[in-house]
C-alpha cells in the first residue's frame, strides 16, 4: 500500500493506466460495458504477453520472467 501523498509509490501503476488509456481508446468509441471489459482484458494480455520492452532485452514481461526463472533453476 502506498504512503499518503507519495506519488513515487504508485508511479508504475499510473504508467500502466496511462498506457492502457492511450492504447485502448485512441479515438475509438466504446459501444457497451461488455466491449469495455473485453478491450481491457485484451489490452492487459497484450501488455503482459506481446509487448516487448527494451529494458527486458526486447522480451515481453512474461517471456522475461520465464527466461529468468529457468536461468535461476
């Protein structure tokens, strides 16, 4: 849990939601609540499984965790 009035504590989640809004909405209109839920799930899947990140040697977060856990074992 973050401390009161300490924005650095929740910077990563703020970054995630900023990217989610930017990528998901991007000028598109949502028709229903069900569509919103579906698109959020798709965005979270993409964020974790398909998005490559330079900090993670151009791997997705899931690929990086898998590779790291195999190296440690």
